[in-house]
C-alpha cells in the first residue's frame, strides 16, 4: 500500500470549516487554535496539489474540486467513527455480531420491538435473525449456529426463560364449508377437508398437533399457510398473534370443534450458560424479556 499523503485530522479540519461556516468557528468546535485549522487545510491542499477552498472577501468557499473531495471525506470520517465505536463496543464486551433463531410462530412485532430496544444499547452490534420451525430452532442453538433462540422448549445443557404463551386457533375462511355445519365439528369432519401444515426446518422432521387429514399442503412458513387459508383453500391451526387482525375483520373464523383441545406454545428465550455470554448476549436477552412484558400487556384476544 502506498504511503498516504493526508490524515483523518486533515479532513476533519476541512470538513469542520464547511460545517461550522468558517475557520474561527471550526477552531472553536474542535477546541483548536484558528492557526492550526488554517495550517491543516493549507497542508491538505499542498499535499494533494488541489485547491480545497478559495477566498471570497473574508469567507472561505469550497471549490468544485474541494466539494467533490469533501463528499468522499465525509464518508471516510463516518466510517472511521464507526470503526472506533465498534472497537469501544468490543472493549466493553459487546460482540460484533449476534445471531438468534426465531421460531416462525413468534410474532414479528414482538421481535422487532426487542431488536429496537437492543439497538439503543448496542447500535454497532449486527444481529442476524434466522427464521426456523419446530426442531430446527433448537437444532440451530445446539449446533452452535446461533447464540440464542426463541422456542417452545429448552434442550439439555441450556438455560430457558419463560416469555409468554402463544395460543393456536383452528381457523378457516369465513365461507369455508366447515363453517356450514349446524353442529360442533369432530375429527371425521376435518378429515374430509384440506389441512395446511408447517414443515420442520430441522433434520428431525418433527410433527406437531393434529395431522389427521389426508388432503394436506405443507408450507415452510406460517405466511404461506395463512395465504392459503385466506384464499379458502383449507383449514389450519395458526398462532393467534399472526391471525388476530383477520379474525377481527371477519375474513377468518375459528372452527367450532367438539371438545376442542387447547394448543399452546410456551415461548422460551433459550441461551447457553451465562458464563459463556458476552455483554451483547446479555443485553439482547434483556431486550427480549422487557419486550415480552410489554407484549403480554397488549393482549391479543378473540373477537366476541
């Protein structure tokens, strides 16, 4: 790499002259003498052999070349500041990047709320969210692909914190034939119609819930299943937070099942041992816990 002719301080001084509106103002903003600001800008022009400013009366005005260079310098200074902020975060125990496996049944607004809370504490830590289903969620944690997971169960050797319960509701489009019975539905009634089910993203190919229908469409995401339900193509057990707006609008209706067993996922925040957790992991876990408390307070309820 060739030896650099300029320093970040050269560009910081020049940018401050522009931002503050003059050499004297820049000196005050940077807590430097005006002569040191003038020297830095003059040296910058001499080393680059490009005029950065021209003097008009008592004002320093950017030249066209100077304006083009300062645009690049602005990005350079921002990157340098971000680099130092990242270094400070690492020095304080915050990881550069964290990954979390989130089961697809988990409400998106809850996850986004938690991530926004975490960003207030650790803005320079990147977060990767892996959407998983059934055994795939814990499999990602056990195999070390993620630092934490939002799941309905806790594997051996890991710590879990209860967040909230997610209720599953059997639903179909408001005009689906299953709503036309004048009596509660039984399993034989369900077997006559197409069921939408969720595919396990892990290697165990785990099944969950009632799977008695021979006619079946399998999706890797609840969104695919939900779109099929909205089109009237079948029925499914879906997490209440994902369908609450459709229930309130009347587009979807709960199925009137005889002796309907309650299906509930007890959502857990699962992490490795605390001694192995950095500041970022702990802060992200706290963000999920506090967001969960607010989410529980909001309360999704079925329409009457």
